[in-house]
C-alpha cells in the first residue's frame, strides 16, 4: 500500500477498513456513499451513488450549513 501511495504521489490520509468495521458501524449497504458528520458525531447528510450536478450542489449546501453551526458546548 505504501508503495502505491508513493507511486501515485498521494499525500492525503487514506483510510483502510480491511475488517469492514467502519462499513458495519454505518450500516453501509451501497458504494459509493458519502456522509457528512456534524461536530457532535451525528450523520447529518448522506448521499448514495455518484454525484451529479444537482446532488453536488446539495452536498455543498449541507457542508455550508454544518460549517455555519456554532461549536458544541464542551
């Protein structure tokens, strides 16, 4: 894996879920699925499938909404 990351010059973090723990934790059934998780750890947006022009705008709006929310009280 490290060889492939170096070969393709991938510098961002890459999640490995060989045991499918994350997949099961989200009751994942479809690929690809995109989740947006809020500051409290709750799923606030889910999109199943590839993004299209309409769905990518919907995702951007959801990101902007989450970013505008105040930080949770600690």
